[in-house]
C-alpha cells in the first residue's frame, strides 16, 4: 500500500482555499496510484481556529468541505482533520476529529483523546476528549490513527491519565498514523523526534506522522513530517518550513528500508531565521497585504527586521523610515542609509526634532519647574510612532515592530511609540539572538553594516545615551531572563547559579512590572519554548517578586 503524507500550508477559515488544496493533492496522488493521502490535524479549518469554533456556521462549513472532499475520494482514500459536532448533549459541543474517507464517503471518525491546555494550546476550551478507540481497516491493513497530542503522553511525569495507543494496540495494528498541528520552537523538532520514536519503540510498529507547515499569526508550523520504522529509527523526513508531499510504500517501511534523504538539521539560529521569514510572509499573504514599513534607526534590531522583511516580501515592498532626533548620531543615519541602499528597499528621512519641540512647547506651562526626564524621551519615541502610523494609513503599509524580547521583558520601550506595530518580528528573540541573526544574514557577504553590529546599542533619546545606562549587559540580562521566563526559575534559584542577588531581583521586578505594556503590544512571532503572548499568561496587578 502506498501512503502520501501531505504537509500543506492552510489558512484558518479559508474553506475554499483549504478544500481546493486538499482536493488538488488527492487528484495528483490518484494519478500516481497512491492508495491513501494523509492530511494534518484540523486541516479543513486551519489551526488554531480558536473561538471561530463557537460559530455553528463555521462547523457547518467544515462538514460541507469534508463532503466535497469525499466526492473526490474515488479510487483513493484520505485522512483529514476537522472539528466535529458531539452528538451527545453531555460534555463539550465538539470533538477534534479526523475523518477516514474512502469510496466517496466518510467511513470512520477518529476523535482526539488528549487535549492540550498549556502554553499556546487551549483545546479543552472547545473539545470533548474521546472515550472510544477503534483502528481503521483499509486494504488489508489495520491502522492506529491518532491526533497529535495523543502520542505525547511520555516521560517520567505523564500529563494525562489515558494513553490512546494503549487501547488501540490491543487490536494489533500494522502501523500508526498521527496527524498533527505541532508549532515550531527552536527545540521542538528534536523533542518531537524523541517522543515519536519512543512510541514506535514501545509499540513495535512503524509510524507515519504529518504536520502543518506555515504561519498563523504568531504561531509558526515548521513541517518536518516523519516516517519511522518499528524500532523508532527515522526512515524519511519531509522538508522544513515549506510544503512537501511524499509517497511511501508501507511494506518498505515495515522492512526498515530508508525511503528518502533526511532533511538537513539546521542549527537554532538558522531555524529561527527560516521561521521568521515564513512568519512575515504568511502574515502578509494571509491578511491580503503586500507592503511593509518600519522605523530604521541604524541599530541592530531594525536592521535585522528590515533584512528579514526584504527577504520575505521583496525589497521593493518595504519602506524604511529614518526618523533622526536631535540626539541621533551621524553614523546611525549613515548606517541606516547604507543598509537601505545595499538591500534595495525604499527609504525616506523624516526628522522628528520639530515635532518633539512642538510637544515640548505645548506642554511648557504644565511642565514648568519640572526637570527633564523620561517623559521627553517618550515624546520622541511617540513622535516616531505617529509618523510610522501615518505612513501606514496613507500608503497602506503594514507596520513591523522591531522590539526584541530583552526589551519586551524588562519594559525597555515606549507604549504607542517604538512598541507599536501590526506584528512583532523579534519580540521572541533576545538581544543576543538578534546579533546571531545579523551574523547569519551576513553569512555570504555584508548586508547589515558591520558598524551596526559592533557599536553599543542606544535608543538615542538623550545625549550619549546607551542601553547599558539603564540595563545590565545583555549577555548577563538575557541569561537571567532565560532562566526566569523559559525555565520558570525563582529569584533564589537563579541567584544560586552565581548571579548577583540584587541584580536578579531588579531584573525580575522589571519583568513583572512591565506586564501591562506587554498586554498592549502586537502579536509576536513565536520561535522559543516560552514566548510572550498567548503562551504566557500573567496577571498585571500582582505582588509576586515585587
């Protein structure tokens, strides 16, 4: 039997697009003699549909699409994911389901049992867990079909009390199929391989695994669908960060024959680079936008965002706006112009000195006898935000936010100023990671000026300002932030690692006090195991660590 794994890029709620993509794949594979095509979790609706699932019409359109797909399943079968109505009046209204379709009709419904409700996942909000288990019989093979998390209940501290494969294995299936929506982070591909391999080793049968690829606002799916033999060894690995459809002979997999070249394993920086490109590209394509704008300061963050945007969208579709203040250095302006000219994007210079002076004059009476402070710095940053939003409104540009994760974490940014934008490109990349991205961008020759990379970072909102005036050295700051945010360690646990106690407490207090700012930032492209946004939910009004 020949099985095709269809790793496709879906669009949430775009039923015509998703259905046509699935049907076209079926027709292509039918002509090649493929027996079964496997699509990803919730492929008909796109993942995650979130509160669209509360609309009955949305569910009806999913079912209609499944019936349209079924009409094309003559001489070929498929497994496709969609939300399905729970026929019982008890429990949640829906199941996260997969249809096994053959001979033009829905032959069997498989329902997801283990519903993740952690980090970016919120499935138990919508779905009822399955309570019945049955393998799929097709062309003389017994197939154990599961959905994503159903294979992830491994380790010394299992998250769930049930394990669907423990039930399905009683029917002595020949192999497993798992359809998934497994979001990217720079560690997740390795974790995914380990967990899936453990399933094969435990149950002693092969596994065909298909994942989503593409970005859905902040979530990025990296593909990397896999085929394992019964010993848990990879026999084939689909492409990362792009669509891919590959066909496999079940008998060869059962014989542990290597069926295709494994994808090249990228390092973390390369993975993040590819993920951000995909995140930008899909945000624009799926939102119907083509052109981007950003503030280009001559600093490392805006330079990296500009380079990424030009690569993802085409330099001709990117407008860089240079907004020097009276404190901007000549070399910062030159660095920004050099980058724009080298990369080929459009650029313009709009000085903000007169705008900021106008605010100062307007507020002169109110601020009389009060010393200059952060207020005047924020006025400059907000002046830049006004200009960028004006450019966005007037010319239809989408504004890219250029703040990094270090700044987001400690609140080193101005609300309605440099924190504005439609999508945050680097909000899940620490400052030290931004430098690594810059080096990667320059891997084949200088794109980002060397001076941008080597000079001390500065917001240039007061004379001779440096980030180090307000923040610890980024090499130390980022390590402390990682221990607190990604690894969830307490202040005492971090101090025990050898960091200065007062510094650790200061950093953690800055993180917690900046929570109100993060509630008002644009969605952040997620590339780490713990990103700000939908996967990290903290109270604003709290006392912990203050």
